[in-house]
C-alpha cells in the first residue's frame, strides 16, 4: 500500500524537474541584504546544508526555493534556491585575483594575437626580470605566443599587447561576465543576476 502523501509527492516530482534533483546539485544563490548578489566572480553560492543552517540561525531569509524537499523526523522543507543575508556585508570593490577572473578580464582570448584556443598566462615582464604575478603584469596568452615570447618583454620580442593589463573593478568584471554566463543557472536566480537582460527582453 502506498501512502497517499507519497503518491502525491511522486506526482509532483513528475511535474517538476526540480523535485527529483540531487540535493548536491541544489546550491543557494546568496544575496546581500540589499538583494544584489553577494559576489559575482565567483558567484556567491552555498551548498544546501549551509543554506539551511543559516536559515535556522536566522542569518538569512529565503527568497525562493527548489521543488526538492529534504526531510528530517521533525520537518519537511524545500531546499532554498535564493537566500538573502539579514545583515548587510560591505562588498569589496575589487574581484579576487584568480585564473578564471583573469581569463574573464581578457575575454578568454590571447592578448597578443586574439586566438581563443590553447590559453595560458603570460608574465608581461618575465619573472626572471623581476616581473610580479599581479593583475597588472599577467595577461592571457595562447601557448604559441607564450612560447614565442619566451623570457622576454613584449618590446624585446616585438610583440604587442592589444590592451595593457589592468586590475579590474568588480563592476568591470561583471560587464565582461554578461558575455560568459555560468553553465548552470537555476530559473529562480535569473531575476537577481541579470535584471537588465530582463528589461531588454
Ligand atoms: Zn596568441
């Protein structure tokens, strides 16, 4: 015999692609208290356990949820898909210096020849000449350009950077990021990530 509630749940699962989703694939998008994403790059996502814990500690409000439920003896709860901090956190002006963010600044193309394949990183002033690993001294380069340049400066190698490397602000990186959206976006996230896209649609 099936419990009526189980049958009802199974029916809901069929109608909602979300309901059968593995909780491991149900991260929560974290918004600041002003309902803007806490961070874009990387996108502020918490695993479902962290999100639910924060709900119970009353640190966040639930803005939207997955259809997927988690069960414990005392409670059934839909996994939150969007949560907002109750206390405002001052965002940093500059994004983290990561490989992904550097590629994003450079639009995923070689800064010498524009090739989007076989990308690596080039120290503009080589390390052996005292060049540092910083936003201002590292540029995206394809492997052939990187090899050709070798341990020389662009001038010595007669190679020209298309754009001088800069330390981008979060806002600049966000602008770049619109052309490279993440692979996975839950429907409930879109309103909080790309409001201007919605307006243009
Ligand atoms: Zn190249």
